[in-house]
C-alpha cells in the first residue's frame, strides 16, 4: 500500500526524486525588450500593402494563419498585432500600411498590451489622435 508521507509502498522504498533545495528558475526575459527599437520613427516609413495578401515568414507565423488578406479587417488586425509583438523593424515597415494602421488603431489599442501601445504612441504620437 502506498504511503505518501513515508515515500514507500508496503516495505519497499520508492525514490521521490530530487530532494535538494528547491530554487525558482530564472525569470524569462520580458517580451518588451527591444520593442521600442522595432517601431518605425515615422508613419511615412510604413510601406505595407493596402490590398491583397501578405504571407509572413515562418519565424513570425509558425502556427495558425500564415497568410493574411489585408482587406479583411479581422485578418489585418491579427497581422498587425503579430508584427507588433514579434516583427522586426524591417517586417513592420514592409507589411504595415500607415493609412490602415491609423484606421485600425482604436481597435488595436483595445487588443494589445498597454505597455506596447504606450511605446508605439510615444514614438508615433499621431496614432493617439
């Protein structure tokens, strides 16, 4: 019979595993590290399409949608949020359209981490309007 307090079944000892001091693993680095450097200095730098489909590389879209129709507001929001979270500056400049970003910003603000939004609005104050 198993006796959890004694760590054995009947008369035989069952090893309980690691018995040394318990330490917490090192915390993961913040996903916000480097976000500010990935935000373009001006909306005029954004050269993304206003129509058609965008196919993201696997390093950005490894599960779920990998191709996005930018004329579909839901797909576009998913695309832009993915780029804001995971994209590098070159990705953001290449795939985000300034006019569409401005139009979608009120919805993006509600769906994205406040700290990320604050960084974007600090760099691009015209988004706050």
